[in-house]
C-alpha cells in the first residue's frame, strides 16, 4: 500500500456559512428577530473535509475559492488550521465565494444562499484523480467523469445525495451506484429514490446496488447493511440538545469512512458515525462543529450512563493515544487575521 495516498479525496462546492441560532421562532416578513447565537466558517464540501481531517485522515480537497475575503478566510481555515491538502483547489478571480445564511430553529434550519456557477467543474479540478483509499462524493443527475477514473484506480467511493428540488427523484441517478462501494442517503432521500415507504424497505433495495448501504434517520439513528461481511446494524441516536444541525450528515459520512478505514465491525462504524454527528449539532456550523478525536475522547471520558458505556465500550480500544489539540469551533465573526 502506498503510504502517500490520500485517505480521502473530495471535490465539490465550498460556501462561507453564517449560522444564526436561538431564534425563538421562525422570522416573518417585516419582522426583526434578535438571536442569542451565531457562528461562521467554511461550509459545503468543507464540512466533509474538516470532519475527515479531524479524525487524522490524509484529506485532499479540490474546490474553488473566490478571490475575496470569504475565500481567503476559508482557505486559511481549511489548509492552515485544519491541515487539509488544497493542492488541487483553485482561486478564481472576480468570482465571489458563495455565501449561505442558515437560520437554525429546532432540529432543522432554513438556508438562504448567494452564489454563482463556479468557473471550474469537478472534472477540471480533478483531472486524472490521484490514487486514494476512498473518495467521499455527492452524486448528482449528471455523472462526473472523474468518478469512473477514481474507481478504476481502486479508490473506494462513498456517496451521498441531496434533496431533489424537482421532486422527481429519478431512479436513473442510482445507476451511478455501480461505481460506489457505499451509499449513505438520509431516510427521505432513500425512500424517494427507491419508491419505498420505509427506511428498512429502502435499505433492502439499496443493498442490491452497493456493497454497503446506510440510511440515516436523524433523531432516530441509522441502519445499515454490509454485504461484504453479511452484517446488519440498527443503532439509535443519542439524546443531545441541538444547537445547529448544519452539516451533521456530512460529519456522519466522514466518521463512517474513518471507522471503515479502520476495519471496524458494522455496528461500531454506525455507532461511531451517529455519535460524531450527534456531537456536531451541539455547536454552530458544519465544518468547525466536527468533533474529531478530541471531541470523541472528551465525550467518552465524561460518560456516566452505564448503558451508553456498554454500547460504546469499543471506544476504549479505538480512541488513539494522541487525540490532538482542542478543536476550534466556529467564531461569532471571522478574525481580522487567523492565528
């Protein structure tokens, strides 16, 4: 095995996220609401990249940064602070970094985004993709050519999918799963694309298309099937107060990949991903809410619930001796200089 290979290869659209919490209630037209919480930082594809890097994975990200303050700030956070390799990324002149304002209320949020089509496609950014152990991808209606190249290189593709605004949920999209090792949609997406009426039924259909199928269920946890080992797992979510759910699904995916690269049993992989996603919703934003090994270790050391101690006992042998420095969470506003 080539030790220089990236553990995780990523490409996609980057956003500068501004998250407002503590709204009390959703705003209505003409109304001003003062919030009790706010956080900012990189979002979009950065959620996956930072989450993976904080678990010690060599992470390579190909994305586009605008040549503006938001782009420079996100670049410094992702590369300088979080150690993600950006050698395949580009800075685009006269192109504004997309900005998303998230209004978090309860267990969900509303998003308002300003942005333009990026000047470089995923295929241009990737070119001939390097050999990597895994790639975390967001499959779309139009297939990306680089995915087939990566799969041919031996890269294991872990895929998710987003909301279809047309609500057509074309089954043709699932044809791309032929390139994938794993597929990790949420419950709504899984049932819509498979034309089924339950998460279990959707999982059964997806298990015929990919070696590893996972369906996330938010506050109800997640379930999965691994055809390569014959394992099935269904784990509950943790009882955690939600500050902001932005990026929780991305943290779940990156954590599942980290555990999979460790060769863990399916139930451990699933519990670990549910835990990491649960810990992330206690903080603002997506990327900088990712707990990493530091956050998981703090949770494990503070755990007193005997049932959870038993369920997550595997962490005693999984958490590395060096969990790294304390993770930095999203600041209320970006500093003038990142230190």
